[in-house]
């Protein structure tokens, strides 16, 4: 479970970096994305490579991993995070900026997309989390890129713990509901596809 949690979290960053880079490149003639120019060459039409982090030449070392802070906690909430997981996150952040084909710097725009990706992966249909949960996750929305470089998994673990809590509450509600006598003649409606609906305000909703 812990490895799956970390893999899911890191996967949201990979998708976010790719999506952010593709969005920036859609301004090309004809609306088609332009591929990044090879290392050392200018972009077509004179566009500078101001968004790229060049790969280290073969005779030079890659950016030092020491640039990525090593102060993140290794145990968060009720899940014990193995000691190598924060290091894995820091290494992932380093490789994502320097080895991903778009070489997109990790910034607030990537953080926002990763934040949204992770929550959507857990609750795609807006049927598990409450609106209050989403608001409690909001402080991380533009800081996840910094947390990733520090190896800080607090956001991923906090959201996942809340997800498990809501699932337990949902299971308890269903079990209690099924024990009641049901009236199948009542004129009631149930919205079973909630993807485009807002998150419920409370459990009663």
C-alpha cells in the first residue's frame, strides 16, 4: 500500500509536468505543439529556451542532489514511511527536471496540476471526499513542487488517510442503511454520476 501510494503521487507529477509543458507549447503556428529543441539549439522561430533545463553534457556531472533539501520527516500521520521513500521523491524531482523530454521546471503551475491529479485519482467521481476535505488540502496546492524536492510526503499521506477515513464512514453508512426496512414505492432520485457535480458539503448530502 505504501509503495502504491508513493507511485500514485509521483505519477501525478509526471502527468502534470507533461501537461504543463504541452500547454505552454500550444501557442505555436497552427495550434500544434512544437517539440523541444535538442540541447544547445534554439527553438524554431527564434523562441528562446527559457523553459528548459539543459541536460548535463557527458563530461559533466548532473545537478547535485544536495540542491534538494533533506529535512523532510520520514513518518507522517498513521502510515510509516520507509526511510528510502523521501530519497526516492527527491531523486524523482531531480530526474523530472533534468531528464523528462520536456525538461519542465517544477513550479507552482506543475504543483497545481499534480494537486488536482492526485485528488482526482482517488475520487474521480466526487463521491468520497467532502468539500471541507478539499479546502483542507488547499494549502498544498501551490507548494507540492517544493515538498517533492524535500522528499516531503505529508500531502500524499494526509489525503490518502482522509480517503480511507471517508471510505470507512461510507461502508458503515451502507451497512446501517441496509439493516433498515426499505420503501421501494417512494419517489426518490439518486445521482450516481457525480464527476461534474461539486463535492458534497457534508455526509448527509
